[in-house]
């Protein structure tokens, strides 16, 4: 006797494969959404920090223009103390007459500041040279060491 059995997977096997494929697609969709959302938050943060940088850079350039106007208004090299007295009247400018330096800071709202130091040069005319133009954080974040005991051992 020759028995032939017609065994088929039937509807159950196909349904399991379809459910598995749909589940995989939903997991990949959720991962894609999560990644896109974190990228959006990161790009918004970068945009805010960049906008703040250009704002404080503009303020630092304006302060430099004020200093340049004061120095440009002086025709010849005169009394050093008079020059530094005029420079000290500019708001936010610190004067170091002994070393012929002028410094100021421009602060932003996103924990950034630009610190500028200028050398005042006396030759046939009075002008400045930029010694430093540094971007830095106002406050550095404090990272405390946390020791977490996962296993205390056997007593």
C-alpha cells in the first residue's frame, strides 16, 4: 500500500511568519523614531549654542570697535596714562597700564564666554594687537565620582 499524506503548513505557519515580520518592522520603526527624535534634540541644542556664540562674538567685536575708536581718535602718541584713562571709561574693560594690556569678556546665555586680551602698541601711532581671543565655558560641570557597590562580597 502506498499511502500518500498531504501535509501542508497551512494557515498557521504563514500567520506566524507574518506576525514575526510585522513585529520586526514595528521594532525598527520605533528605533528609527527614537533616533530621529534624539537627533532633533541634538540639532536644536547645537543651533542654540551656535546662535549664542555668534551673539557673544558680535558683542566682543563691538567692544573691540569701541577700543579702536578711542585709539584712532588719538593722533600722536601722548601720555600713556591719558590713553589708559580713556580706555578704562569703556564699560567692562580692564586696563593693565604696567604691561600695556587691555582685556574684556563677552558672556552669553549658554555657558559660554569670549575673553579678549589686547596689547597696546606705541610707535608712530597708537594701535592694538590681539594677544588672545578665547572661547571658554563660564562654569565647568562638576562630575563627582560615584562609587556604587554592586556586590559587597561574602562575609
